[in-house]
């Protein structure tokens, strides 16, 4: 494939939530098994490693206070979609996570964001929305309703392209696709319907196509900022291909959080064009 152009290096602003109350108390995706249990201290160490990596790379990290009783609140990417300083809030599909939507929206309002939208339709924030330079890719199939794509398009003033997820392992778009730059993506074709694969091929003919092996360790739940890409340590083939493209790969251990179906991107909500840092 042709080498995708990396976006210019720039400090990013991320919102994260410490996994103080992380646990697997229910099963709302195929990754979750309440009987398996988790090592919360290990999860916290992995989360701190990710946060500290962002800081070493020169990015800003704000933190939202975790709420007891919301074990999945660590997956901050699901809490909202922020584009041009506008905050499109989340409305979760499961009752277990429903209180997270108001908690995140309240943080944004207190942080000084004046353009916020409490959604009418079910959506799970950046879990199912990937923002590029000229378009927002959005998924439906397991969590986010297609009507939310239209709602987000109207509120954000950005064109939104709908994609259909078909493999329950990849229940959010950010488990199957990430932006390599503002104009290029990497994705696992098997996560999408045939019609959506045709859309992706038309939009991104030079996309990096990941293997099922790398997708199955949530290798596509990655975070790209300029030349730097943060990716699951187990996604070795994907990392090698990214290095061949001249990217700097930062492998991270996220296996404890992956027990709940999350990785680096799930823990990271990007704040685009924000007020003063909190």
C-alpha cells in the first residue's frame, strides 16, 4: 500500500478516567466474563502507563473523577464525541452504563464547554465515531443507532458516513478501525458488512488492512497522533507494518482492561479545539 501521510505533530488533549472501580460485574459484549475476575491494581498500572506515555509524548491529559458503581467508566472514549469544541454526549445502549452519559456531559459543562448536546438517540461517543479531516465515520450494528449519525451530523456540521459492524467481537467502530492521519485509516475488513467494505475501499483505497489476529487482540483500538501510534503490545504484525510506513510505534500492555473489551483508544477521549485545560 502507499504510505499514508502523517498529520503534522501537535500536542493533543485527552480525557481519561482512572479505573478505580474497574470490575467485570456483567456481560454486555463477548469479551466480558464476570466469572473470570480482574486484577484491579494491574488495570490501574496499565492505565497509568498509558497516561504517562501521553504525557511523555507532550500531550495534555485531563481526568474525570470515576464514579463508584460504574466499572466501565474507565473507557472514556465512549463518553462523548468532541469536534470543533462541540460536545455530542453519549446515550448508552445498556442500562448498566447509562449513568455514564450524564456524568461525562456534566464534566464538559463544568470544564467550560458551552456547546453541548444531550442526545436523543443511542450512541456511545468515540466508540462508534472516528473523526477525520473532512468526514466522520460512524458505525451501527451493535450499540449506536443509525439515527444518532444524523443527529451528530446536524449538531457538528460535519458529514457523517455510516458503516455497519457485523462481528460481535468488534462491537464498536474503534475496535475495528482507527485513523492513521486525517485522510487515511487502518481497519479489519471482516468486522464490516460487504456494503461497508465497499464504502471503505472507495473512500480509502490505500488503507492499511489488518489481520484477524491483530484485530483479535484489539490492535486496532489504537491512538494515532502525528507520527506516533500507541498500539496493543500483542499486535506485533500490525506494529511491524506501521514501522514500515515510517511510523513510531509505542506498544502498550492493556490486557487487563481488554478483559472488558477495551484497549488504549477505549481509555482515551480526544478533546478537539477545547477550552483551557482542566
